[in-house]
C-alpha cells in the first residue's frame, strides 16, 4: 500500500514509500533480519543499516538477494543519499548517534547537503553529501528522476531495540520483498547486483 501511496514533498516515513534492506552480509549472522551485533566481526557498523526506498515512480533498489521490509512505525532514518554513499567507512567513535557524529552520515558540521547547491542542478546526488531527514520531501522528489538506487541509513541500535516490529522477515529473490500485489513485473522493480564496497 505504501508503494502506491507515496506523497510528494512529505518528510514522514509512512508517506515516502517502502523501505527495503537487501541482504548484503552486514546483518546479524544468526538473525538476518537484525543489525549486526556490536561484539561480532561486523560490529563496527552495528549502529546503522543501509536500505533503499522505492515507491510508484521510483523502482530502482539495491539488491543483495532477498532482504527485509522495514516498518515505518519502528524505524528511524538518519540520512539519505542519491546513490551509494560509501557509508561503510563513515564511522562514529564511540558507535551511535551523538552531538558530533551520525553513523553512516556525518562526523562534523558542514557535511550535509546544501539545498542551494541542489537548485544549481546538482540534483539528489548533491556531490555525495547526505540529506537530513527534514529535507526528505525535497530529496525524494529529485531522487525519483534518477535511474539509480538511493541509499538511506537506518539507526541500527533503534532497529534492534524495536525488533520484532522494526522489520518483516523475507528471503529469496529481490521481488519477494514486495509480496503481492506489487510483484517484480507489476512494479517494474529495477534490481542491481551486489557490488564490492569501495571501502
């Protein structure tokens, strides 16, 4: 339903489409629907999880082969990028959101997307800078014109604290994430194969 009920210009998570995390090997090894725990091999990114948002008119999504759909009522997004933001290398010390660092997004002032630059034809990519949640309405209006997937960063600690309500478990092919009535052919979902990280 959220796929079809996208509301242009809204910053509310319930209005901006379907948030999908495609399995990418950064999940809890024993519970793929959960964020990697702090004491594991991938614990250095336990404070965030990457996802993509799709909606009617924006069907490109990162694909790792199956994944989960996030519940907008139990998810907190920290930022968004107009493509792959290289977020694995954007770490906070200590892990988690603080006054000086937002996991996968920023580690200091002046790193956010400047809306003045956006209006100078830089679009949703914004030179690779992250978008603040308060600007999501503008971001998704520009991003729907892009043919590549977006990357949004979910708060990993918040995600795990709100399980099992934060995600709906799914597995198998990418189109299984959408379930009916939004099948792969119906939604014309564009999936991208997993690619090696730049980090």
